[in-house]
């Protein structure tokens, strides 16, 4: 992976991390409560939110369902084109 691609991936991981935390907090859930909905330890949720671990797409889909948001909520506004 080139440096450009690695930087883009890091930026996307950081964006998803920020949006995940914001959505969880907006839902009034602790990391422990959200993790329990998915069968994950709170530490794993915290790792995702701190961008210490990338969120696998399948897990992100489950997180969006648990938070009651569309999967696109984690990506809208990232510079991609729709349509």
C-alpha cells in the first residue's frame, strides 16, 4: 500500500471512529451497552472509537443497526460521489 493510500485509509478510519462515538453518545449508550448489543466487549468499541482498530464492514453494518442509523451515516460527506 502506498503512503497516499495508507494516509487515506487512516483518515477514513479516524472519520468512522469520530462518527461512531458521536452516534453512540447521541443514542445515550455507553460503550459497554453498545458492545452488549453486538456481543462485543466495551474495550473493542473503545478501540474502534479511538481508531486503534479499524472497524470491519460487517461489524460497522451491525453497529449502524444497533444505533438505528443507516450505514451511509458513517461515510456521507467523505468526498465520494453518489448517484
